[in-house]
C-alpha cells in the first residue's frame, strides 16, 4: 500500500515538475524532477527496512500528509496563485520534505531496534 502511495506521489511530482519547466527533456528539468523525487526514494528505502505493520501504517500516514501537502502547494503555485517566486516551491518543498523524513527516520529505526 505504501509503495502504491509513493508511486502516485512520484507521478504527481514528476508531472508537475515537467509541466513547470516547459522543456521536457532538458538537463535542468530532469535535474529538478530527480530532486522532486528524492524524498520519495528515501521513503521507499526506509520502508524496505521496516517490517513491523504498525510502523508501516505510521509511515503511510506521515507520507500521505507530507506528500499531499507538497503536491497541493505545487498545484497552488503552478495554477492558482501565479507568482515569479513560485518556482522556488519546486526547490524548497522537496528540501523540507527530505529534511523532515531524514530527521524522523532515525527515531523510527531506533524504536525498531529496541522494541522489535
């Protein structure tokens, strides 16, 4: 279930990033697309390390909240509130998601080590 959510979020992020760049196959648009997918790749790696079902459900909930908030802000930036600085959302949303996931994952892995 979590891998399906990660796939859906990755497709949304990839589509929105390529739509925002207006040049599908340029090196910069592919770099921004890879940057946008970095938090979801990180969550996929963390999910593959965890086998306890309640922890996977917690990861699913946190990923859904962070993912849909990020996609919502990207949609808002791209279609609703157009602004010259809106492109910064495509840099900082993945950054803050990745920072959040990196700081949250050691707590999960530490909890796994002591209670599993």
